[in-house]
């Protein structure tokens, strides 16, 4: 089940809201049980055969969370074993086929297991590990109530595709939170904005990207290759940030306040800044649980570069069991190292527009590598983009007429226009009909967007969220 489906919008979510809010607020554990039950059903709906894996993950991290109490002499062994078991489960379900296929291609007589990737395993595995590690570090106390740990790991808004939530962020709200009408209204607006990003922009840009890249790379022209790359650049941002907006909005409806996962990454003026704005929960996870434990920047330049290489190789491989993802991670590692040690001073001297163009070119070429099934396909597309193909043909003009409005809308929505408008309304709220416009304009636009989304969901075939496969 996905947030932009009729089954979620008109069945699952309304029923959950009614049952959840019928229970009085003072019965906190009852509300938690309702939310947990619906979260497990939400996960099982997409693949009931994977529900036992989710329950095993919950049980493992609950037990080892108790054993990881820093007051215990066995806490270090407990957290080490927890990490090994979590990573072993992730490795088996996500990477076993990849490694077996590559060993077989290398000439070894080895069978390839038939394994279906469980939805969201990368996300809930990282959440479970972070809980046990944070208990060992003394950042959160071990949770004795298993239902609270279960709710933390399986909470449906962020279960499938993040953001990756730390237990310290939601522990207090699992135990005691204050659901109120203002949070519900703000959450509803945020959810609708995310839904519009997905349904209006991401799905449309995805149709264009698929149309361009579905054929042979030999049929690409320079303009068509660029159009496809730009379309995918729009698709992946609005698809993923739209999901994060919906997750944050749904969390707010039920009294949870998740941290932001995107901060307008396409306005960045360096690759370093881009990764401070893109998928923030993943970047900070690798920083806190891999980069810093490896030594961070404490032991000199060479060690820091090595630590960065490990982190970015893992970041790429986290996204998928394929060589192109590993290359994508190392691709960013090279640019981040160069920005830090090679052309950092030259970059600082460049004008802001040039820095932005430089950053976006790197990001766009990176998305071509990310999207491609093989590195060879990616290099062929990039070759076409760099002039290794005819300049243009009629297809580019056709696609621009068909999808140009979506690309213009994507470019505008990539800018922090909403933030600037909110600041303006906040500053002049007393002049604008006594704050009426400030209070009700977002809700009005959310209703308009919801109506448009409803029409488009009726008219177009649904395409799933990109990050569901990670």
C-alpha cells in the first residue's frame, strides 16, 4: 500500500483516523496499540510473507536494546552482536543474489538463490541498529515495553522509505504526545503538498524519463538525452521528497514530529552543500554510525579520505545491489574530496550562479548513473549528452510540447518560493485581514491540490515510489 493510492487515501487512512481518535487521549497505550496494529497491517498489505521478518527485526532489536544498557558489562558484546545480526539479515535479503551472480560470472560453480527483496528493509534495519547503538552510547534509555520498540520500528508513515528516524526523536512522543487540531491541520497540508509533488510532478516527469530512456542509447540525440536526464532529476527529487513530506505530515496528524529530510537541494552551490540538503536522515546516519566511529577527521588527511571513501561506497551500495550504485557513491566521494582538498579555494571565488551550474551538472550526471541498469548504459547516455550523438530531432520538440509544463513546474517548485511566501505572510499577517490569509491560504491551496491529485489519480496509471526498492 502506498500513500498515493485510493486504498490508502479513502480506506486505510480514514478508518485509522476514526478508530484512533475515538479512543480518548488519556489511553495512550491503547492509541499506540491501534497505531502499531495498523502499521503492521500496512506493511503486510504489500507482502504478507515479509511480516515475520519485520517481527524478527523488532524482537532482535528489543532484546539487544535491553542488553546494550551501558551499565551492563556485556553491553559492548550485545551491541556488536546486534549489528552483526541486523547486517546479516540485510545482506542476505538484499545482496546475496548480487554476490552469487558475480561469483558465478567469475567462473565459480555456485547456485543463485531466489530471493525477493522485502520492502523497506534498508530503512527499518538502520532504525533498529541506531536504537541499539544509541542505548549503548547512553543517548537513550533501554525501552522495557516491547510494544513501544515495535511501534518505533514499524510506524507506517516512515516505514517504507524514511526518513530514518532516531529513537531519541520520537521516544518521548511514543510515551506521551499531544495530538491537537493545529498539528492535524498542518500535517494534512504537508501531506497534500507531498502528494501533489508525487502525483502531479514526479509521475509526469517519470513518464517523460521512461519514454526517453526506454529505447536504445543509439537512438538518443544530444537534446533528447539532456531532456531525459532533466526529467529524471525532477522525478527522483519530487518522488522522494514528496514521500518524505507525506510521512512528516502523517506523523504530525498522530502527534509525531519527524525531522526534515530535504531542504531544497537543487539550490545548492556545491556538492558538499547538496548532501547537507538531500536525504538528510541517511547522510547523518552514516556520519554518526560509520564516519565518526571510523575516526572521522581526527587522524589526518589520509585517514579522513579513507573514511570518506568507506562511507560513500556504503552509501552507494545501500541504495541497491548493483555496480552502478557503488560507482555512484564513489563518484560523489571523488567530488567531495576534491571540493575539500583540491579546488575548494577556486570554488569559493566563483560567482554564485556558476557554482550552482557546476553543482547541478554534477548532480544531473550522477542521476544518469543512478538510474541506469548498467554502467555501460549510463556512459552511453552521458556520451550523448556531451555531444556524441546528433544534436536533435522531432522527438525532443514533441516531448517538450507534451511535458514542458511539468518541467517548468518542477523548476519552480525546486526553489524555496513557499518559504519566502510564508515569511511574507507571517511578516504582514496583521495587515492581511487580521491574519485570515496567513491562517487559511495554505489550507485553501492544499484543498485545490488535493482535488487536482484526485483527478490525476483517476486519469493516469499509478507508478510506485522510487525508494520503495531500497
